[in-house]
C-alpha cells in the first residue's frame, strides 16, 4: 500500500477531530463564555452546516488548482480557524473560528477522498479509500474523548491547541511526502444533485441524514446527560466517552462484516431498528451504571455499524456514480449532525436533557421509514414506469 494513503488518513483524522471535539466540553464552554448549553451546542450545529455546504462548492471552485498546493493552503486556513478558537474571548469569535475550520476542513476531507484513487494502483483503490474513511470515522468517535480529557485537565481551549499543533505536523508531512498531484475535472454541483432524481438514492441519503440527526440529538449532549441525570463526575464522563469511542470503531467493522454476509438491506434495517430501541431504553437505565454502560456499548456499536452498509447500498444503486454518492452522503451525514445538535439544544433548553434520547429515538423511526421506502419493490416499480 502506498504510504501516502496513510498520510491522507492522518490528515482526515486531524480534520475530523475538530467537529465534535467540543461536544464533551459544552458545560465548560458555556460557563467560560457565559452562554447557555443550547448556545454552546450550536457551535456543533454551525460547524456541520458549514461543512456540508462548503465541501461541494469549494471542490468545484478549486478544481484547477494542483492538489498538493491546495491541500497545504486548506491546512493553513484550517490552522487559522483553530487558532481563532484558542484565543477567542467571546462566543461570536469562537463561532467564526468554527466556521473557518469547517469550511477548510470540508475541502480537506473531499481532497483526501478524491486524491486516493490517483496515488494507488486500481486493485488497491477500495482498500485505500477505506483507510481514509477509517481516519474520518475514528476522528468523529474519538474526538470527544480526547477533547474531554484535555479539556478537563487544562481547560476547553486545550483541545484546539492540540489540533493546531497536529495541523502543523500534517502540513509538514504533506509538504515533504505527498508529491504533486494534478487536478481532475470536478463534477458540477448541478450534476451531483441530479443523481438525487432517483428516489431510491434520495431516500437512502435521507436515511443517513435522519439517522445522524437522531443520534446527535442525544450523543451531542451526552455530557450534560451523564452529569445531570446520572450524577457522574468528570473522570467517569471521560471513561464513558472512551467506552463509546472504542465500541463505535468496533461497530463500524462489524457493520461491514454484517453487510457482506447478510446483505446491505437487511443490515440497514436491522441496525436501525435495534439502534432506535436502544435509544428508547436509555432513560430507563440511569439508576444502574453497569446496565447503562452495557446498553451504551450496544448503542455506540450500532451508531456506526450502519455506515458501511449505507455506503455499499449506494454503490449498488449507482455504481457508475459511486464517487458522487459518497460525497453527497458525507454532506447528508453532516447536515444530520447539524440538525441533531440543533434539536438537542432546543430540547435541553425548553424541557430537560432526560428527553434527548427519546426525541432522538423518534427520529430513528422516521429513518427506518425512509429506508423501507427506498428498498420496497413497489417503489422500484414506480421508478421503472417513470423511466
């Protein structure tokens, strides 16, 4: 395997960490900047919205720029965004820093995914893309535990100091080891969106969006849930997040095995059902930490077990445009994260954090509905008649 693939995976990991790393530190941010938990949660929402919107636009605008040069420029802008976060004295400035990080980070992830096929032999392409995706998924599930550990020890700004340093290391790695990569013609945003005319594809993309929205309605506010509903201190909160992160990474691997063995459709449906059930059960386990942790392991494994199946299903539906679907699915995931973070903030502001997992579970029911519609034979017949 070309060593540059691992370099791109490291870049993806560093970039991905910044999205949810603030999730475990919401109470610290809220207290330091004198804002509510809901407003602090909006920092995740704004990041995800900017990430989802910026990726396809920036990739199209910069299609003629040499890839290594563009990667270095994007990493520098990403570094600036995190430095702004480190020194932000007010909530509004922190929000600007998050948007800068999101916009440049979205382009970096898109670049990593599109550069991989250019630096490996065709027989290694799928494996190389999977390695980069592992960097992205690992950053999303491990970002909060790392951030929580540093934040509790040195303050909420410490994680952004770490990411800034790792960004500089990544820039050095790209400068010395990536090599020049010529640009390829980008597919216009209009052509990307036209693929959603296929209702099966549209519905499965909606499934990803709604699934992540339900997940983040609870997971984005897990720290206040653990502290307010279960009375856990910072040490136990850190332990819970590490348990979640490890289980989620394992779940992603298991999800791929299940999809290969039992098929993408069966895996998507079964994982969605079990995931929704686990969310509805969570409020009933808060009296017993061991039972809660057991259920949390199941919940966290299921949260990422669906990803390989969805990606494989999109390839089955649109093999000739699989790259487009992966890009759109990445945007759908981040829109879902934004929506879930926003809704979770509203729930915690208007009612109680106790309701967050239940409200999230309701979204999972809708995700199950869109998945069933996408896979139904009746829908296939309707599509055939229209085509």
